[in-house]
C-alpha cells in the first residue's frame, strides 16, 4: 500500500459529502424536489436567464445531466425556457411562480442544514475550512492531470 489508511483524507471528505447530500435530500424532498433540482432552482433565482450550460457549471453537473433536470423542471412548470433574443440557439431559463414557491419551501428546510454546519465554526474557521477545501480540490485536479 502506497499510503497508510490514517493519512488518507478522501474517505473523510466523502463521508462529509454523503452526510450533506442525505440531509439536503431529506430537507428538499417534502417540496417535491431532488438535490440537483433544488440546486438548479437556487442558481436560477440568483441568475435568471442563465443558459443550460452555465447552469451545469454552477451546479457542478454535466451538461447532459442538466438537460435531464431542466426537462423535468419544465414539465412540472417550475421553469420556463425561451430563445435568447440575439443567440437563438441558446435557451434562457427562468423560474416560474410555481418554481419560486417550490424553491422557497425547499430552502426553508435546506437552510437548517447550512446553519447547522456554519454554527459549528466561527467566522475565521469557516474561512479556513473554505480555504482548505479549495486546496483539496486543487490538489485533486493536479493529481488527476498526473494520472
């Protein structure tokens, strides 16, 4: 084995991620949403008119996965899509009132999770944690290039 188990951080990061996703899923489920759908509505609330490709980047999913999420949200009346006024091949995406209501209901519960996490750390620790997680992501990206 190239590295002792007690020095490996990947499992700890994965455990925290899985706990977060499970908690968020439980939080948004009563609003009829999945975590990817919630993340999409959340991003749209902040950036109305954003393209599907930009949404995929914002939500950290593939464009193909975002296409499925958007199709489902549109079929349920949570979003509307229309051609960009100048770039007709780009569809702008916006929340509907139904989508805003679903987002509000989901976010009221999801924010409980976010507050619980934030409450474990003071402002300096939160800043440090963000920095450490950024360093982890950068290290992973560098190591992936070396494979």
